[in-house]
C-alpha cells in the first residue's frame, strides 16, 4: 500500500522510548517499570498511564520535541496523512495557547492537530479549546476523549452547543464512542455532536439502527485494534470487527492510538489489520482510502 493514513494518534501516549528516558532523566524522575499497556488491563488502568507521560510534557519544549518526533517517525514508516491529538489543558508549563503553538511548531505542517476535551469536562473547557483553535489554522479538529463515568456531571448531550460552535468554525469533530460501550453512544455522538468521525466504535454492529446511521452520514470509524485489546474491549486483534464493517459498507481506517503505551506503530497496526480473518487486500486498500479522505481540513 502506498502512503498510510493515521488519524488517531495521541501525542501524550506516543513518545519515543528514548525520549521518555531523556525527559525523565532531565527532570530527575524514574521511569515506571509498568508504563506500557498490557492486554486486558481495561480502559481506566490504561488512562492512568498517561499521568507519567504527562509529567514529562509540562513544558512547551518537550511538547514541541515529541510532536516533531511523531511527525518524523510517521513519515519514516510511510504515513502520508497524519493527525495528532492532545489535551493542552494538561500541560501546565505555559498557557494553553503557548502549548498548542509548541505542538504546531513541532508538527511543522506535516500533520493536522486535534484538541481533546475529556468526558466529564465542563463545556466551558471545550469553549476554551475552541478559542485557542479559532486563531490557529493548524488546529483542524476537536475530540471528545476518555470515557464517561457515572460520577460525571456532564455527558454527550451537554456538549452539543460547543460542538456546534466548533463545526461553525470549520473544525472537524470526532468522538471516542462505543469503545466497548453501547452503540447508542455512537448514535449520540453523531446526532447530538455532529461527529464526522468516531474513535473506536467497536460495538457498532450491535445495533442495526446505528449501523444505518453511520452509513447514511458517511461517518468514518477510526479503528484502533491493538488499543482495543489493551483496554479489554476485544479479546484479540483477530476478533476486531473491521473487515465486517468494511464489507457492510462502513467507512473505517486503522490507527495506532498510542505508539509508546501500546508499543505499536501505524505501519505495524496496518500489518496486523491485514491479518484479521475476513480482511482482503481490496478491503484493506479501501480502508486506507477512507482514512486519507476523512482527514480534517479546516473549512
Ligand atoms: Zn484515543
């Protein structure tokens, strides 16, 4: 395949191992032995691993370095359409705008940047992210990341207004939805938030109505098979529904999610996807085409 797309790639989960050691040494921190994800650890445990990587990335210089290395590594492995995402509010060494500028500087036009708010965050936080994005054309999209908890005060319907504002500004919208959770969440992300893309969406085939909605709206699913094994959403990459989605006319592409924490690269993720039972060269080529086509462009 010439030229791979990679649309779902978290900056704070995708440091080079050597950079982790470097940054940790510079800050006098010990690297935890259990930093990498392991199969079946679950979403909450997986999310907790970011605390350490974020502690290394508080300052703009570290954000710039990691963004630049992600773009460099992606190009070296044949990725020709790249988007990188992160939540600038967790990097407290400078203002949110300065942190975003550092990421854009590091990517230097080789990738689009998406800004993430997390499930449970107040809608005002998304407004702040959109304010930062408004003045920076290199920011191409907004993402709702993490996962909902019963204790959260805010859920998908509460973000309808801010996502509408993001769309009016020409930002692409994607939502982590149906990551092992009911398919109704995918429908809510599309109908309430206008998501053009869905991260994970592993439960899509559980509900025919949601499947129809995804096909009708031409929504692209950002599949992250290795990540889904780590978060216990699927038992093995071989069980990922990607070939079934593609055969059913769903647009979907393949993504690494977190190259450090999942110890995977985009190219390796595409190789693994090729081995999923039911996958054919034609379906795989179609998936690559869907990924390239679904990249956000600031409208
Ligand atoms: Zn993700």
